[in-house]
C-alpha cells in the first residue's frame, strides 16, 4: 500500500473514531481517553479544548458530505458560543479552530466575528497583548504560548485595529518566550506573569522544554506568515523565529515524537506536540522558497510515523483510530499516555491537508 493510501485510511480511522466518540459523549466535550479502553474523560462546557472537538466534527462533515455530520458539527459549535465573551486568551484555540473549517456556514462566520470583536476589547494596550485571563482559574495577567494560536487570526478578523493588536499580541509573546528580537538562545519560556511595579517574570509551569510550547509557537508564527496581513507583522523577524525554532528543537532531524518535557527525555512522549508540529510545517511549506520541499517532506514523515506507530488498530480492547501517547500534563501526572482530543484534531487536519481535503493555510 502506498503512503498516500495509508494516510487516507488513517484519516478515515480518525474520523470514524470521531463518530463513535460523538455517540459516546453526547452533548459533552471529549478531553482525553484512556489508552486501554478508549473511554473518554469529558467536560460540560468544552474548556480550552472544545474548539478542537468542533473542528474534528467539521472535518468529518467535509469528508463525508453527510447532512447528519454537518448538523452535528454545527450543534457542537453553537455550544461554544458562550466562550466568545469569556475572559481567556484560549478563545483563539476554542473559537478559531471551532469555526475555521465550517465552510460557507453563516453561524460560524457570525460567531467568529463576535469573538473577534470581544477579543479586541480584551486587548490590553499597556501589556501589548490579550491577557491569559481568569476564566480557567488562576492569575489573570499571564502570557502563555497556548494563548497565541488562533488568537492572532481572531484579532485580525476585527479589522484595522485588530490587525495591529494581532501583531502586538504575537510579538509580545515572542519577546517574552524567546527574548527581545527572538534571536537569543535557550529553551523557550512558555509562560510569564505580570506583576504591577515589577513587570514580567517567568513562570515555572509549564516549564521550559515543554513539548507543546515550541509546537504552539511554531504554529502561531506559521499561521501569521500565511495571513494576508503578514506584511504588517514584521515578516523578517517571523522567518528568523522559524529558523531558530526549527534549529534549536532539531525539528527537521530529531525524533518524530518529542518527550513531553525536554528535561525528562525518558519520561512520557507527546504525540499531540508532534501532530501540531506537522501541521505547522505544512503551513510553512505553503509559503514556498528553497526549503519548502524539506518542510513538506518532514511533515509527511511525522504524520506517517504517527499513523504507523502511534495509532490503535482496534485490537486488545482499544477502539480503532486512537492517537496514543499524548501527554496532557507530565508534571501533574495527568493523562500522560492518552488519546487527546487536540492530538486527534491536528493529526486529522494534517492528513486531510496532505490528501487535498483542506487548504491548511486557511485553517
């Protein structure tokens, strides 16, 4: 069987798994699934991951073309609407990825527009970003790298002021995570807290070397470079950041699946970080240039590795189509070898992109 056929079979498995999950969870949102039996831990409102479940359902609807699947995706997306006014920078993850695949859907466009305006209202000109917020608990004045993907696109959708706020949000996070200019050395620092009178200070949780820290940053920069507003967002610096993240993370030659924490190479892996990275590489390859072929090839190799070594085959009591060995939180020991809903989403998105089902630069 060719790699193309393998990838399409794998996409079918992930999207068929989504249909099984939909029946299992009902009106709730899947978060992570037990690696032994595939049973999901769920949340009622979706938390920061709800957009990935809606996005996965939209992918299934696009794949099948069935009215039933489209209705299910639309219903799930509608349940995310309260998050538009929530005080959290994860609205980017929730409301961009929960709506971006809903082609020609008026409700999705309206929700995205509402979220864009609300996020712009939350932008703090003194901090230069949309703060992490209080909706998920903990301190409000944080800057975390998982508050960047999707947020840049949402802010930009709010028009001229939004485009400026989006650039500021992105570059302030890069300044903090990578150092001013983004050209320094050392592991990215994924989280910072702001103290009045003191300024920004690095947080220890998540730690430097967190697998998804680099993956989220790479995705956010790839997203920005693929936007029509990229010329307003210091593209030369963004390309330098890409080179740094690729080089320091050994992204093009290192292990296909990184450890969840770089300081614990023998600890849990994180397939979700690998899937996010593969999508980021596909987005970067769409920009063209002399390195585009290598980026595309590496993305395909990562996807093939996940499909060939990390997906369940339906034996041993596990459902078919699970992306295993995702790590929710290594430090707290939460779901360290599990199927994660965002891992499934990015794996499916990557497979759909290489198969021509979606234009990854538009998601």
